[in-house]
């Protein structure tokens, strides 16, 4: 391809420390990007190798590995075809074998594409919804902006200025590539073709435009970028160590910036960092001793209390399984994440109430940035009543108290721990006084039986006497 070793090294360093490699490296499931990228680059390397037929066959195997790892490598047969037609590199030898390999790879890429379209929901409202020409253009502009700016903090929302810069970036690149191609330099045009082909599977997606999907595409950009550095400058002794230090510093600062940036105290700004951190915290909470290792607990419930009165009404209307898709909930991909943590013998669900749960379960409460362990079902119901009273959800508090009393009427066994309940002393005091007035209003209105009110009052008094801050 005409790229000297110094330029190749610089391009490799840029690719290794690029912000686009952050997600594949940091996120466990990003291994598919790493595998797909590695196999694709090995396929190109073997395709250009001068060692003959064996290298071509190895290139085909690596290309198939890239297909099976990630869709970004599906453009390889088109890239190889372009190289053959342009007579680039060592691709002019063993033409019959090379064209045969291209044909096989095209069939494999077509088969992979059909499998993806069949097994991934891509309707208008689905996660992998496919858009039209406007979506293609918008995504191209978005990826152009991300690639061109070297920005470690990717912009979540695009505006017209960013979009125009992104499209202009691609237009300038292709204009330069065509100009130097006419002078006999085919390298920039090949790099441009590879970048577009790598992005092609992601461009039609209406809801899935993420920087990490351009992980493989930036390899072409960095190769073209170092190609701009004149050979006489790259030959200077001080240039190589100086550029290496600059690239490493850029990569380190970019990675640290993404890992440490916060939208609020304790909440990482980067969605991948946030998901990883919340998953790690949740795993640590779930794996506390005594939760699932005693052999008796088969159910784990995470209580997500409704905050406002309208939230409580909606929860009552839609049932206990109606919860908000919080960052923690999303990061765990409920129920799959908790099952991986605890094992398939234990079921985990998120609930907005604990009225009808089984007696022998482990209860957590998700509030804000944390997840608190409340213990058994009975203990969890009484803690939920504390939260309900503080939030003014008196009827929900009544139902939690009644359910707890039906399991164990002796509230002296309830050991309230303020450290694992989000309600402050003043909040509970105001809420319990409000609950007391609510009970009295029920008695005064005559809507409830006197004996029922007396029983509720007795349960409430026994409960309130156990709350100590």
C-alpha cells in the first residue's frame, strides 16, 4: 500500500488509544467489536501479503471470523473487489483464486445479512428499526462529526452545525482521495472506501447510532491521516518519539476523561461507564452473605417505590410489575443480568409494592444511586411501610402493614436500621403523623368498620414504637 513502517506504527497507536476503542475495551460485551476489528484487519493484511495463495486463503478465514463477530466487517468482499479492479498492492497475483474468494465472501456476507434481518426486530418501533434516506444521511453526518473531531466526550445530540461539519469531512476526504488517485496514489481512496464500508451496516439504524459502531471505521481514517505527514518529516529522529508521546497522552487523557466525567455526584456521564459501575454495585449488593447461599431463598425482589401520588395511582392501576426503567434496571438488562449474578435457580424482579410476595424472599430497595438490602419479606414489607408513610402513600402503607402482620404479628422482632432506609427521621415523623390523621379520618367518615380501624391503629402503634432513629 506504500505506507512506511513509521507511518504504520503511528496509525496503529492512534487506533489503539482512540476514543472509539473505549467502549469495546471497557465494556465486557464489547469483545465482539474487538474480535470483529482484529479479524478484519488481519484479513486485509493477509490479502495484501506477497506470500501467495496461502495468504489469500488465510485472508478468507479471517474475513469469515470478522463476519461472525460483528457486522462491521461485511464490507470486506467489496473492499477486496475494489483492490482487485484498481490493481492495488499484491492483490494482482493469483487473480482466479482471489476472485473465487471474493465470490465466496460475498455469499457469506449476504447470508449473514439475511440472518441479521431475520432474527433482529427491525420494524418501525423496534430497537433495530431501519430508516430511510434521511436516516442514512443523518447517521453519516453524525459519524463524520465523531471521527473528525477526535472528541473523547461524544455529543449525544447532534445539531445542524455538527451535522454539516460531519458531511463536509467526508466530502473533503473523498475530494482529496480522488485528486491524489489521479496522480497514482490509491491509498487515501482505499482508506475512504474501507471507512464507508465499515460504517454501512450501522447507517440505516434509526435508534442505534453509537460511537463504538465506528470502531473499525476509524482505522481507515487514521491510516489516511498519517499518510498526510510528509515522509521527510517522519524520517527525522525526534519525530517518532515525539508523536508517540503525543498520541499516548491524548489517549490517556481521553480515556480518563470519559471514565471520570459525571453528570451528577456519583453518576458517570458516559453511558457505558455508568452501566458498568451500576452493574458492579448491584452484583456486590446481590452477593452479600446470607442472601442466596443459605439454600432457602429462591426469590429476590427489588422494591422501587413510586414517588408522587400520580406514580402511586399508576402503580396501583398497572400492577406491582410496573416500574421505571432506571439506569440500574437498564444496566442489568433485567432479568438476564441478575440471573448471571445469582444463578438460574433464583428469580429476580423489580416491583413497586410488596403486598403479595411470598414469605421467604430477599428484599432490596432501589433508591437514587444505591440499592439497600432490607432482609426477609417481612422485614422488607415493614421498611416499605416506612417509605410509604414518608411519601404520603397511606393506603399503600396500610396494605404493607396488614400483609406483614399476617405473616408475623409480633413487631418487636422488627429491627429498623436507618442506614438502609432512605427515609430521614423528620420525614418519617411527618409521614407517621399524617398516617395517624388519615386513620382517624377513616373512622370519622364512617367508611371503615370501627373494629377494623382499631386493629389498624393497634398495628400502627406497635409498628411506630419499633422505629428508632
